[in-house]
C-alpha cells in the first residue's frame, strides 16, 4: 500500500492529489491546487480534506479548495477611502495594487494585481 492509498483511507481525507494529477487535471480543484504550487517549495502531494474537516480551531484555514474557505471579507477603512462596496471578486494580489493607488504610490510593472473599484 502506497502513501497515497494510506492517506486516502483516513476518514478526514477526501482525495490525495499528486503533482502530476494537479498539473494535468482540468477540474476546478486541480486548478486551485495548481495555482498554489511552487516547484521549489511545494511537496509531492496535495491533501484534499473533507469539507467538514477543520485543521484549525477557528473553522477556516483559507487553504482548502472549498468556497467557504476561499471567500474572505475585505474591508478598507480610512479618510482616503471612498465609501462603497462591490460584489466583484478580489484576489490577494489586488490588495497591494489597490493600496498603492489609494496612497498614490507607483506600482511596479510586474505586479499581477489590479486596482479594486467600488460600485
């Protein structure tokens, strides 16, 4: 029995993904794990726990592929912030770009984020 089978037989593990399965997969979960993969730092396996399994006492780790763990409220507050809200999807890379815009700091060309705009 290999390590994958051993892990998948655990009651809290839904699926074990190899790097090859993650890189070659075309589903949403494979894509999410692919986005988290860093060749020099990532391990050989991704463990997809069941949605009811929490590895923290707070109930969210922001590291699972499930919708409830991926959506994080984002609030900007201060004198330079125009009141408003948006339902647009924001990514963590958008925070620096948005704050740079608010602070009128130039953003390097190689930054991936986009400025968040309120409705």
